[in-house]
């Protein structure tokens, strides 16, 4: 048992620390998502907060801020994120970063497909207003914009984090990625097309799938390196 535990926290080997950390983060994200989903389905008190938050934002909206939020939300629509992912893949391909090309493809398009399936599973209706800024016919939970932004900026931040050695720049990258995701989530609630729990669930879903892909990619790279060394 001691040898098994030591191996799980080792920096060496195929099934070492990276796999343990990935499994832990995936488990936490799954529990958080399940908790949010249960709260929404059972109409728990958090859904009352949803209504208060979205109505407060609507009451404090301004034309200039609305235009900014519309710009942010349109850039991070499904077509917009797919274009950003495609451009990133082209750049990574030219850099011969094959593993990261696979990571982006597996993270963003596949992750957004999973989000669409989850929407069909829960079928939560979107907020309704007399004079909506946007009118959408799709379901609300979990937010596709929040999930997509988390997936794209998450995998981009992970790539840059691995390529940069300066901890100051690494922290800056994490903060910028977090700010981008936060801006997208805020735009969806501000525009009245999502509840706060929708965007929180989208973030958690995105983190879970991103962790799955990064863990698998890291394991495959370690396996290939060990195989090459053995050969």
C-alpha cells in the first residue's frame, strides 16, 4: 500500500502525480456539478438568488454596458469559439505542437458537444422578460458560453503555462484567462439569457472536461517518452 501511494504522488512514471491530481480535480468538479444540478432541479433556495441576481442586473443596465456585453457574448458564441480554436490549432500546427493540437480539438469542439447534450438532459428554460435583449430558443443549464470560454481559455492557458518558466508570467496568464471567462459569464447573466447557476455549472463542466483531456494528453506523452527511452 505504501508503495502504491508513493507511486501515485511521484513525478516520474506514467501514472504518477499528474494522474492523481487530475483524478482529484475531476472528482471535485463532478460533485460540484451534481450539487448545482440537484439544486436547480429541486428548486432550492439558490434559484431564488438566481432571480434576484438577474433582475438586479437588468435594473442597473445601461446602453453602453449592454453594447459591450453583446460584443463579448457574440465573440464567444459557438461559431466564434470554434473559429478561435481553429486559429489556435493552425498556429500550434505550424509550431509542430502535435499533442497540443489534439488537446485543443478534443477540448473545445468535443466539450461544447457535451454541453449541448447536457442542455437536452436538464431542459431548464431560460429567463423570461417582457423586453428581452436577446431571444434564444435553446435551453439554459449549463451555460454553453461559460463552458466554451472555460475550455478555450483553459487549454490556451495550460499551453502557455507549460511553455513559460517565469512564475510572474504564469500567474498573469492564469489571471487573464480567469478574467476572460468571468467577463463571458457576466455578459450572459447581464443580458438575461442565463441564471448565475447556469454559468457556474458551465464553468465546472468546462473544468472537468479540460482536466480529463489534459490528464490523458499528459499520460500519453509520458508513455511515449518512457517507451522511447526503453527502446
